[in-house]
C-alpha cells in the first residue's frame, strides 16, 4: 500500500500538481458555487474532490488509485477517496471531502498555521535526537520539521492506522525516514528531545476522534497531551503545542491550566496567541453558545524541561 500511494504522489509531483486546502466551510461553498460540475483537471480530482470521467486522469494515475482502493464509483462517474495538498514544496495525502468518518485524516488551514508556528520556534542548527509527532495524521508536521532540524530519529505517532498508512507514503516521497507507532504517548518507550502536537480542539457533538477536543469546551485533549508530553521529555527537551482555545469573558482558560500543569511537571511555559478568531461558525453550536464563548483563538505553547 505504501509503495502504491508513494507512486501516486510521485506521479502528481511530476505533473506539477499544487493545491492549498481551505476550511471545510469554504470547500463546501466552492462546491456549491460550481453546482455539480465534473472535474476538468488534477486539482478538481485531488483537491476539490469532484467526480471525474474515466478518461480524465493522465498516465497510470487511475490504475494507482484502484490499486490503493482509493477510488469509488458514483452516479456522476468516479471519485477519489483521497485528496492531496501542497505544503512547503511537498505533497501530502489526506482524506476525501467531507471528512466525516471516524478515521478521517484532516489537512487544512490549521496545518499551515501549525507549520508556521513550528518554523518560527525551531532553530535549524539546534541538534535533535528523537523527534515525536503526536497525533501525526498525515505526518505533515513531523515530516516538515524533520527536514528542518534533521533529527536522529523521527516517530510518527497516531491511534489511527489509516493516518499512519498515509503518513508512511508521505514520508517516503519526502525522503524522510520515519518510525510509525500506533497508539498514544504511553506507547513511546523512550524519552524525546522534541515533541510536536496539533491536537483536536473542537467541542464536537459527533465525537469524531480527529476533531473532538473533549472536555472543557474542546480544550481537554490539548491539556491531556501536554501533560503526557511533558512526562516524556528528556532534560532540555521541548514540546511545541499548537491548538485552539475557547475564550470566555476575555479569559483564556487553557493558558491557566497549562501554566499549572507546567509548574507541576517542572517545565517552563511560553505561550502566544497566533490568531484571535478561527472557526467562528462553531460559536453558534452547543456547548459554545451555552457557555458564552466569545471566540476560539489559535494558540502556540512551548513547554520545556530543564
């Protein structure tokens, strides 16, 4: 499977494919605007995820999709079960639109914000032994950071096997060696010099693993991952956490909780608000409306053990 998916990415790269992912809301708007059109090019097939005719794809692309069991027959023709996005010159496989399945592998604007945060915080000349990407998903975070800091070892960690399958192909095409580990941080038997994480942070009534941030208005998973990550850090190691925080009456409750957790773990905390207002459409939904959440802020935290 990894080889087939890697061949697919190589073929798209050869064709000069590029696509930048938008939010699900924007994606739906674009599809609505196009009113049931069929795909006319590679961006339509692997970006906008439109149905396509049997003779549209060049070369072996359709055969590779079939070999990977990544194409389905729909009334309008065929449709890819995968999408492909570009980030910093690399292509990444992720799930088809809409990402409603429990094992969906998400890639979107948060991925780009996550990478900007990491690239600003990391020094390219700082030696890194073991790098762990927690909840790796497509592997975009770990793969891109590995290209920056060249760790001795990269671990892509996720509870979702489908995510690890896609991450394996993405790493292969990027030329990055990675160890794939299924599970949570408890499955990691060693300490890490650098841990990166972009946990789910939406209060999702459907409870989808890739999206649901758990208790505390979606901040619970972020706090749990931070605690688990700090426990795995080597001396001098750091955890870089990108997430969303619900702001209630002007208060960032995640900041207060992280500060307390860092103090208990013997770590320092550096914290910044990266974007004051993301996923504003969620504020109409419960429990945000009931709790009086004013906004969801994108935040970045650096937790360091000395």
